[in-house]
C-alpha cells in the first residue's frame, strides 16, 4: 500500500511582512521616481561639465586676458624644428653699440700701473701712439627740480591812491607745478595706470617733488581739458576709417561699472567710456564725432568692423562685419 504524501510544513509569518499587493505598490512607486532621478543625474552631469569647462578656461581657449591665467598653466610649446640653438653659421652677432665720442660727456683715461706678466712698472709719460679699449657707462644725472618764484609787486597810483598788483606772465600755470610735471603725472596715472598714491610716491622719490593727492586729481582734470580738442579730432576720424578693430571691456569708474570701448586703426586707437554694454553704445562708438542724419546716405562707405561674436555687433550687415580670427582659434582650441 502506498503511503499518503507528507504535508508541507507550515510556518507562521510575522505580522510585519508585507503582502504581495503591498510589494507591487512599493515597486510601482519606486519605478515612478526613476525618471526624476535620471533627469537630476543628467542635469548634474551637465552642470559638472559646464563647471569643468569654466575651470579649464584660459587665455588660449577663451577671451580671458593672459593676466588671469593661473601660475601653473604652461604656455603651448612650439614643435621642435631640429635646428641647434643660437643663430645659424655666419649670422652676425648683436651687441650694445657704443655711442660716438661727440655725445660722451666725460672721458676718463685709465692706465695700468705695472706689467701684469713680469711686474715691471710703466713710465709715467704716455706713448704718443697707444691702443685702448672703450667702455661706456650710462647713468642718470642727479635730478634737481627747477623752482621758479614769481614775485608779484604792487604799485600805488598817485592819482587815485589805489594799489595795483602785478599779474602772472602769460603762459605761467596757475597750479603749483609746470607743464612738464603735469605731463609726467598724467602719463604715470593715465598711460601707466598707476594710482595717485603711487604717482605721489614716485614723484617724491625720483624727482623730489611733493604733491598732494588732490593736486594730482586737479592736474588730471587740466590734462583732460587740454586733450579735449585732439580727442574730438580722433572721434571725427573713426567713421572715416576704412577698417576698424572694435572691442569692449568692463571698466569701473567712480564706483560704478562702465564699459570701455575701443576702435583701433593702423594710425590711432580711440577709446570711449560708456555706461551700458549694449548695441546703442556700439553705435555711439562707430558714429563718434558725427552729427549727420542717420537716414541720409553717408558721403563715403562705412568702415568694415572687425569684432568678436558679442551680440551688440549683431546689427551690423554682413558686408560691414568681419569676425576676429583670434577668437575663432580660441574657440576651436576650447
């Protein structure tokens, strides 16, 4: 006789074990979150890529200036040409040229006291025909400022008994410095971009001229007023140039952020400071020094403008605009 099969053992499940329906619901809820997580991962990957590209930007693959490059960035090296260092055979060497004796201020004749080989002393008189080597040393002379004092006398009239004071001669500055000091201070602060404190220290250390910061500021204003006429001449020449290289950069003036625009030709470079960085500022730069009606045709063709791909230049027609190849090369390297 066959025996009945043994019954499966039964175990009592704890109360906290989820049922099949609960597990299905939790799985569906987890699957619903997956697209959101995938979108977040994609967004974070794009952000990491953008930050990485921003971190790797330098003057070689972006419009950033070379001064912003980190110290550890190495310049791209040129491929070796296989040639030896130095000039080729037969190449004339270069050395410091001596100035002619006509411009030499002082000549010092130096004679050896004794023979360096046997120690025999040389006679005191020099031979008529002698050989010598020339060695020139250039030195700055001691700089002593010229101080001119104008003593303005007073005369009393015998008729009305009133006093009349003499006036300064024509051409004498009303400031405490002359035109050369004013030009030097303006050059240091304007072209060399030194602060007023640095200009003050430099004038004191090199020339012995002590000026206050307020005086330096007043000299800058006087220089700007004196250069107003030449500036307007350059402004009038900008629309007349056949080709212009135009660019802009941020510029802080009087605590506010401005934009410094420049138009460069083969003959001059014109700068214009404007508050907004926009198309209107670009048009104002290209129309500097002109009062003509924009609806009337110009007397001569408008200049061809070389720019980057900033949107402010987008209003220029294609026949008047040329892209800067340096920017394109940096973009390709990026």
